[in-house]
C-alpha cells in the first residue's frame, strides 16, 4: 500500500521541480556605442598642363 501511495505522490512532487524558462523584453532601450574613426585620402592624377595651372593659380583650391 505504501509503495502504491509513493508511486502516485512521487510524480506529482517531481513535476513541481521542473525548471521554468521565461523570456521577457527589456524595459530600457538597448544602447550601442560605436566609436569609429574614419580616415580617407583622395589622390588626383592630372595632366601636366592642369598641374602647372594649379601651381600658378593656388587660389583655385
């Protein structure tokens, strides 16, 4: 009789020990800090005539 009672009660007790997983959204917004340094170089190839013009007229650029 005790074995039968134990066999009936044990699954109920073990069912209460199952882990509970809960997924909830954050109440605060997600902040992503991006520290990015961008460096660029521009190379211009010009004809000799244009190069001479740029040298003689430095006020163009």
